[in-house]
């Protein structure tokens, strides 16, 4: 077993606890998404995230983003067949202008071929595929690849990177956090090789090391933020 794979396996509990620390200040709990009845891609109606405006029906359940305040996030844990899981981040922010609800999903597998969600607008009769309007904080193409030696399953670590970057840049730059995030996406999207993956995999491995070796969560978050800033200081 490679050193990255061994550390990742050993750190399962620490990763979970660190994720709980990040979400402890959020008013909404994580979302558990049951994907066991579908293949890799799950199709969701837009109303899963936001209720149709003007719909006062008591029978209709609230969308996952309805009760989210602006400048907040929720982690979506998608449970697939065979005990496999995939992690996504839902962010609601006024900086997100691609749709009227100011929400977007971070999917490290990209907005194109390997995107694990498909969003259909069920607010009108058109039933239009609006996935790209609601994944604008995702990379255009997959950044979560590489052999198990280099990438033993970093989708959850990518979500942690997204959340830490959002918290860090939002606290320092307000709504300008999105510009910094897009710079980080550009950095992480740089390809190393088919086996080694992208620069995002390299950052994820460093973040995993920080979580595994830093005793307290606030210190780990500061170190992760520093690692993110270091990526942006490198000339593209």
C-alpha cells in the first residue's frame, strides 16, 4: 500500500471529525443523498434544492437550500452502491450570479463527463437540464483522478479544501471569495499525468497530511488555508 493510501485509510476518523468541526458553525446539517438505486449519475429536480416560488403547498418539502442563509454551505454526502460515497459542497452566496437562487455545487469530478449530478428544472413545464447553471463553482473538467497510489479517494478532501477556501477567503475578502476560488480551481486543474493526476491531487495529499498530523482543528484549518495561499502564489 502506498504511503498516501495508508495515511488516507488511517485518517478516516480524523477526516470525519475535521469535517464536523468545519460544519459546526453552520445552521444547517449535512445532506445525505441516497444514490443506491441509480448508477453513477443521479438526476435531481431543481425543487430538491429550492422550492418553486409561490408554491405554498404544505405537502411539498422544503428544498435543501431554502433555509440556508446567504454566505453559508452544506456538505452533501452521496451514498452509492457497495458502500461507496462521494462528497459535494452546496454553497449559497450573493457572489454566485449564474442563477436566481445564488447557489452552486462544487463537484471535483467536473461539470462535464464525470459530473455525478444532473439537475432538471421542474419549476416550469420545460423540464430543462440546468446542471451547468448550478455547478459554476466546479472545475470545467475532472480534477479528481490518478491511480490509487497518488489519489486513494480524495473527493472528501476536495470538499474540505472547498469549505476551508470559502471560509478563509470570505472572511478576508467578502464576496470577492469567488475570484480567489476560481484562481484556485485554475491551479488545481493543471494536469500532472494520468497516474499522478492533477495539481489538485497534490494539494489534497498535503491537506490530508495536515489533518492527520495537526492535533487541533483550528490549527489544521490555518495550515490548510496557508497551503491554499501557497498554491495561488505559484505562477500559473
